[in-house]
C-alpha cells in the first residue's frame, strides 16, 4: 500500500476549526473532478481541533469512498452531539 502524504487538513475559518476532505468524483482524460467537504470540529482551540481531527482521520477512507454518510457523523464523532 502506498504511503499517504500528510497534509494540513485542519483549517480555521472565522475563528472556528474545520477538517477538510477532498473527495475525487471521476476523471475525464487528464481532468480530475473533485469535491471538497468541510467537517466542522465545533471548537475554537487549536489543540482540541487537532485531537478531534485525529478521530476523523481514523475514518477518512470510509468517508471518501462513501461507506460513511454525512448523517452518520453524529454517531461516530461524540463532539458533534
């Protein structure tokens, strides 16, 4: 299995932290069509955002391939309740 390149997926927008996920939809020739999904981390502290981002990172492959849908986030991630 290829090693994934580590990227900074946690961004701060207007004081709140979000986790960015890029979902690749399809490719036509050399063009790759992708969509960006932002998952709100419900915190304003960077240390807490990193902790919560690690919880999301465990399930990132299932989120990208569509196994985990958006309505299931509240069950998997306790900070969304």
